[in-house]
C-alpha cells in the first residue's frame, strides 16, 4: 500500500516534471549561408521564460552570428564584475579565432594550439545605456506570422510530431510566444491557385453560394485548433485580409492586372467580409481584426510587377467603400467588435493615403482602429512617413502586417539558409518600427519549403523557418526566427515601451536599443551589436542601478531584470 503510494507520487512528479517547461539547446548545423537550428520529430530547441528570483538578478538571452542561439547568461546588479556574454569564436573575413579576450579595452585573439595570444589594434567602445521607466510610450498588442495557403499545405504533409514542433516553436511561451496570425479571405499570393468565395454563380450580389467555409479554410481551422492546444494559447489574435474579390465583381474580370471593384458590388463586397467573420465565429475561430484589403495599389499602379491576386483601390474610392458600406455593415452587425485596419500597403503611401481618404469622405477614418504597413521598401523610405500618419491619428494602432526578404531584383529569390545578415535586416527593422510607435508586427509565411515556395506565381522568398519537404523529417530555424524571437518571446501583450537611450552620437551607432516594461513590472531591453567587434555596455537604470555588460561581435540580446 505504502509502496504503491510512493510509486504514484513518483509517477506524478515524473509526469509533471516532463510536462513542465524544459530548455533544450539548439542543434546547430552549418549551412550554405551560416547556421540553422535543426528540429526533427523527436528534438527541437526551446527556452523556458527566465524566472527572476530577486530584484538584483539580471538575465541576458543572446544570439550571435557565430552560433549563440537564445543562450542564457546571468548576473547581479550587486556584483562588481562585468557580465560577459561568451561566444564560441571570433570570425574575421580572413581567419577564425577560438576566443577573443578583452582586457582594458585591448583586444587579444586566442587560437587553438598556439600558446601566445595576439593583440589587435582596436579599442573596444563603451556605450552608456540609460533606462528611464518613467518615460513611457506605446503598448504591445501582438506578434505573429501568416498562416497562408502555402503554409497550411506544407504543414499538412509533415508527421504530426513535427507539425507540433512548428506550432510550439512559434506560439508556446518556450518557443517565441507569438500570439497572432494573419490569414487571407480567399486566396493570396502564397496559395496553390488563386481563389475566392462565391466565384460561382457569377453576378450574384446575394452571395448565394457563400454558405460554408472552403475546405482549404477548414483545414487551416483544424491546424489552428491543434496550434492553440499545443501552444496553450487561448487568445489567438487572427487578422484577416482579402487579396481580391471574385473576378465577376471586378472591372477587368480577372484575378490580377489593372482592376477595381465595380461600384455596383460595393455592398456585396462588404457582406462578403461579414460572411467570412460569421462563418469563422461559427467554428470558434473568432477573428480579431480585418483590413480594408491587401496592398490596394497593386491593382492601380503595381500591376506591372505584380502577377498574383490583387484588387486596386484609390484612397478616394476606398474611403467611399469604407464609410458607406464596410464600416456600417460591420459596426451594425454582431461582429461589431472586430477591429478594422486601413491601408495594408507600403510605407511610401503614408501619410498621404489617409489624407486623401479624409478628403473623399471626411468621417471614413473614424471606422479605422488601426493602420497596417508592409515593410518591403523601408530601407528606402524612412520612418518619418509613419510618424506623420501617427501624428494625424495618434489613437490608432500601428502594425506591420507583412515582411519577408527575397522579393527584390538584387536579392536571392528564396531562402539563404542560415543567413545572419537577413536576420540583422529584421533586427534593424523591428527596432526601428518599435521606436516609431508600432504596437506589433506580423511576419509573412511562418514556414516555406527549401525553394521558398510553393505558390502559383513562382514567387520565391525567405521565411524564418524552412521545412525540408524532400525528407519531411526536419525543419530549420534560421537567424530570422531568433531575430524576431528576441522581441516576441519577451514582450507579451500590454508591455509598454520605455525610454532606453545610448550616448553614441554616430548616425550608424554600434549598439541599437529598444526597451520595454512588461505587465509584471520587469524590464526587457533588446540590444543589437551590428559590428564585428565586441562592445561594452554601461547600463544604468534609474530605478535598479548600474551594471556593465560585454557583448560579443555581431550579436543581439534580450536583457531582463526586475
Ligand atoms: C533528431 O535530432 C536529435 C538531436 O539532433 C538526434 O539525436 C536524433 O537522432 C534525431 N532523430 C532522427 C530520427 O534523426
Ligand atoms: C595602433 O593604432 C594607432 C591609432 O590608430 C596608431 O597610432 C598605432 O601606431 C597603431 N599601433 C600599431 C602597433 O599598429
Ligand atoms: C559614452 O559613455 C561611456 C561610459 O561612460 C564613455 O566611455 C564614452 O566615452 C561615452 N561616449 C561618448 C560618445 O560620449
Ligand atoms: C458553388 O461553388 C462551388 C465551388 O465552390 C461550385 O462547384 C458550384 O457549382 C457553385 N454553385 C453554383 C450554383 O454556382
Ligand atoms: C464552440 O465552443 C462551444 C463552447 O465551448 C461548443 O459548445 C461548440 O461545440 C463549439 N463549436 C465548434 C464548431 O467547435
Ligand atoms: C533535406 O533532406 C534530404 C534527405 O535527408 C537531404 O539530402 C537534404 O540535404 C535536406 N535539405 C536541406 C536543405 O538540408
Ligand atoms: C546612474 O544614473 C544616475 C542618475 O539617474 C546617476 O546619479 C548615477 O551616478 C549613475 N550611475 C552610474 C554608475 O553611472
């Protein structure tokens, strides 16, 4: 009897221990452009959320070009020593050193099998980093990625255990804790073919054939249910957007090209959105937000380059549709709580898009809860355009709703497996947007195949996770995944940005920083060192005190303390 009791206790302890979060390190593999972390059905890397024991503890989570991936270091504000994040090696263009040692700002290289070390003639910069929690800015709402038709198709081919690792890696607190997805209403450019609801019968404004969800959406819903269960995520924020109406509603009767919604179908197109929201709700997949349509300029000026589903809007026309049709239709329905985001297009359309909408229907913007931006031309068009739109409409949410690399003529069309540089592009972009009032970010495809597809337009791009669709036994977490994760994992909803500034005066500083206070009161700072040299950081928090950090070359970090 006693023995059985003990056995049971033991079994319970074992099971709960297993069920509790466990950190497992990255299985690093060198690939063509750098390093990836390899996951298979029985192994994947995870990191428990840092649990801060006392007020002086500081935890630094680090990733680096040389192979750190969510590596944990610890220190104390009470200690006098420097908290040094150790990296594996130090790589110059010409050689690899096994260690880089910094003493009094002098840098020594250490090579294996060579007893002496070599001095290099550089000074390690010390950057003062000042954190002021009393200066507060915007709140975080959501981080996520797109659950496109291509994503759904790739996942469906994988063994269940491997699918689960994708869901857990992205949405569980031990993964990168996404709380949001974007999905298309009908098809998008990442589908196996273009499609919309009620393609048939034609010229049918009552949408008599839009009575159930398409099998492709039903498959997504089954996958999303599994995702929520695996990730223990009750509140998944689903953002939906339509790429195109069925061709019969459009002036050119085609999926793509120069084509707009026919004015006689303005109400039908609003009803189409409402119908989708109702059918999703009937499946317990409540939609959190919709947009007024994906990239409206593709069907007006972008059709020279864009060959996928699109539907054109000018801001003047769209204001009429929003103000007279979509807005009232949603707000007077049982779906009135669904948020509406405007624009859903590139930064260069800001702020003029909204000013033109206002000129066309003075109250149209009242129907918008948020502004949605795509990042594709951010390296050419500065964030000041967003600042102006935000100054016009300070109460509206700001979200980046699409991002990927590989779409430009000068880029590799498809994955650069392991590229740290592509991760750094994301790192710079997230920091910049968060410093300009953004509330969150939705990346594009959660997963793609080795080629960066599949889709019906042979448009191949990169994604944070690449699935081996040949073996169907592995997927690869790229540096992009960890770049995003340094934000999404540590910045839950309701985190508030706080002032975190450095004393660097250069226009291209070595250290970039953005800081937040989380709902539990703790601070999370994201630090990015873009140079091929270590950097010293003299951190001074107005409430916690001061501490020195030493961060390795080409690395990024999330620093967490109470
Ligand atoms: C899965 O990955 C783990 C860790 O790399 C490895 O030990 C194991 O052999 C792999 N399993 C298969 C079936 O390849
Ligand atoms: C180190 O650099 C300084 C300034 O850049 C220069 O004056 C000095 O000669 C260099 N020393 C060596 C040993 O190269
Ligand atoms: C920034 O502060 C650090 C530490 O106080 C100091 O060593 C460094 O010279 C300062 N940099 C500038 C540009 O003032
Ligand atoms: C309704 O749509 C389906 C495809 O989703 C099509 O097969 C069917 O013919 C349509 N019905 C009518 C009456 O057009
Ligand atoms: C939705 O959830 C409710 C309440 O939990 C449940 O009764 C109902 O069966 C669910 N519907 C579907 C389609 O899963
Ligand atoms: C996918 O798996 C196959 C079979 O194991 C292997 O030959 C191939 O190199 C893998 N692809 C990538 C991108 O690693
Ligand atoms: C930290 O900043 C405070 C002012 O907020 C200042 O009084 C203190 O001297 C600073 N500490 C260090 C070590 O720089």
